């Protein structure tokens, strides 16, 4: 995984606390879809981001500890989605296993983000004073207004 680049000061940052319940993944997908669609980004880029946020939130709920939060950083060059949880354990991709029901999330994120993803310790925005870990990905905003250069097709 790559290391986090600081968000540009000219960008916007949005943060939402996430509940520890069955509706959280759906809620996170809806938030990201709504926010990115409002930026007039291409449908494929929005769909890729929604899928990756779904994977990040699912991993946080399955393997992390609460509290949880979802952050979106937007600037003129890229968008960055971050999920923070309270576990100090950093995720590692599982070895490929075609028969496994789990273990593909980080590989999906790596592929769709073109390798721009990572994990590191981070302070919470919604719970000042707490430190957790942030798992994130970034996507370029190039080609907005319906002319998005497609990310690699297939997984």
C-alpha cells in the first residue's frame, strides 16, 4: 500500500460518523454516490468509488473496532475516500483463494484505484482526541463532466 499524501489546503473535506449496524455499508455507499454525483463526475468513476467505499466500510466493521467514520476529501485533482476505525491492526491483503467467500476487498481497491490506496494511524475528526487507523483510496478527477477516462475494466 502507498503512504498517505496530505490533503491540499484548497480542497473540501466532509466527514460522517458511521454506526455499527447492518445499514452502515448501504448508508456509506449512498453518501459517496450522492456527493460524487453532485460533482458531475462520470458514472464509472462514481460506481468505482462506491464499490471501494463499500469494501472499506465492510472491512472496518468486520475487522476493526468502533467508532467508525467516513471522510471525503475533494480537490481540483483528485478525490480521496477514508474510513477510520479504532483498531490499531493494519489490514493486509489475503492470499488469493478462488474458493474463499472473503478476502478480495483490498485487491479490488488496489485495482480500481490504480494502486493509490493505503492505511496508516490517524486521529478521528468526529471524536477529537482519539486515534485509530485510516484506510483510504484516491481517484483522479480528470475527465469530469462525463468525460472520465475509464479505470481498468474488470477485476
